[in-house]
C-alpha cells in the first residue's frame, strides 16, 4: 500500500483481511486530528492511514530490535516471528475503538469511558463483529486483547509487546508526529534513526534504548530522544491545544452532553459512527427533544460545520492559577459535575443578557487535568547502570525533561466561551465570569 509518509507499506494476508472489515473501514471517516482542519486546512488525514502507518513503523522497530540482538545477544531478547505477527496485528487495530472527536468527548469532558478501555475493545473485537471473528480465525484474539487492554485477571504478555506501540517513544507516536507534520505543513521532523536503537532487556522484558557505550553517555542518542519529546510538545502547543481546535471540540462535547443528558441517545450510539455521521446523529436526536434543546444543538453543530466558533471571553491558564486549578477541575469537570457547570454557565448568561439586552450562549470548558502528564516513561540504559530504567528517573541529569514537563503543565487553560463576536457583550461576559470564578486569575483581554 502506498503511503505519502512512509512510501510502500507491506501487508500480510491476515492484515489485509483485518483492514477489509467494517470496523477498520470506519476509520476512513474519523479524522486523526479532529477539528484541527479548521486551523490547518489540509489536516484531514484519518485514523485509517495512521493505523497502517503505525503497523509499518512497528515492523521497522521489530527489525531493529532483532538486528541489535544479533549484534549483542547476551542480555537481550529476539522477537520471534509468531510474536511479531501478534504485535503487528495489535498495532494495526489499536485505534479501532476511537470514536469521532474522541479526545474532546472522552478525555477532556469525561462524558464516557476512554476508547482504550477493556470494555470498548471487547465490544469492537467481540465474536459478533467480523474483525473479532477474523482474530479468532487467526488464533490471536486473546493475545491481541492482552496487548491492547490488559486487565487484572486477563492473559499476561511480555511488556515489550505493548511498549513497541504504546510508550513515550513508540510506533504510534513516531507515525503520528511524522504524519501530522506532513498534513499540517509544519516544518518538523524526527530522525528515523531513533528507532534503530531499541533493544529488549532479557531479565525484565522491557523495551529500552541503550544510552551507554563503553561506560560513556551517548549524547547523540540522548539528544535525539529529547528532540522527539520536544517535537511532541511543539505539536501539543501549536496543533493539539490550539484555541480554535479546543473551542470547536468544546462545542461538539456540549452537543453530545446535551443529547446524552436528555436521554435521546446512549453513548454506545456514537461509538461506531464517522465524523459527519456523529454530527448528523446529534442533530437528528435533538429534534426529538424540547425545541430549545434542538435549537441549541443545531446551533452548536452548524457552528462547527460552518466555522462559526464561540469566542473566548475569559481564559484562566494554569501558570496563573496553580492554586485554584484542582478546585476548578473537581468542581466543574468531575463526572457528576454537569449540574454545577450548567449552573455557572446559566448565571453568567443571565447576568450578561440583563446588562446588554443580548442573549448569548456560554460554555465553560477545560482540557482534562491529566493532559499535562507527559512522563518520559521509555526505558533507557544509563552509563554505569546494570538495568534499564524509565528516562524520567534521570530528569536531574537531563534538565530539558523537567522544562518540558513544566511546559506541558502550563498548556492547560480553563475557558469561558461565548456565542458572540461583539466585544461589548464579550467584555460583559468576562466581567461576570470573573465574579463567578473569583478565586481564579484571568489572562485574556477581550479585543
């Protein structure tokens, strides 16, 4: 299969059979970067091609691991052909449970269980689905499930089976950084050579990068590792948490929350949809509810489709609100905090309408607090050490790691958004919001 990022991707017959299932083909309609196309017009690539790219990078990593084993087999493991078969299949289908706009709806709003939960994988890979039937036919379903969604009482597999495709530096990230750079047009690259340094520790079964040569630190390898972590941060700052993308995601999340809260749809009704189908389903379901609900949901969906986005009225960034961040999240974004959040929004809306004579919808929104947690979990072998350990444990020796962690934390922002571009109304919404969230510091000036 020809890929614009990696060139020719070679697939086995089993892998082609899994691609040719409804569960995998649905991913053609799920954009990799959600609403980022509203900022970067060419960012319309999908989880379909990302999944195939992840398979390709996984194969390259396996080849490197086995080549490094041949050079030094004493304390290392080789990945056998049957293991590689399972790991490649797991990499190929790792995103099959992703729903449209999932990071906004699942991760940042807490509306439903994450896509990578065991329950979601059981549903997508169960024996009632064609993909599940083919995994059974190939005799790999249990092993693949153990890689994708390990559970306390489930089958155990070696750590490196999942680390190859799910770690701080892994095939998933190596593909999406290269792919997102290509389709956003941002000038960024990660040296493919980085993947050639991986080995598997025989004792622990951990995948790791050897930073040692004759007891000296390999600064060239360490700098490539840090460059990749910097690239990941760069994309978080420029793309993944761009304010327009965040606002569009907040609007979709609010539409979903409104429809689910009214009992017009169940979360399972959204799992197997595409981007366009989900938006249409929200509007159709809302039409069966109260007229005001239908009006609001249609306005939200049309706003995303036509790029009429809510505007920022107030922004409370973490770097100005370290003391109040936890309270804001727990008060307004706990799983049962919908009523508290809607109450604050209604008070702001009513006060602004009374003062300006203009009706305006208000959304209070923030990313999940855990979005800031980007630990350097990839194992490395440091000079003088006998066993690989997570890179984050060497943060004191690599100051840039601590800098990146602090930078990630400071990307978090608590937004008050309003459905107007009138600066007078926005200023009033901000004024009321500052009273509503009196313990927090606003850093945004209305135009």
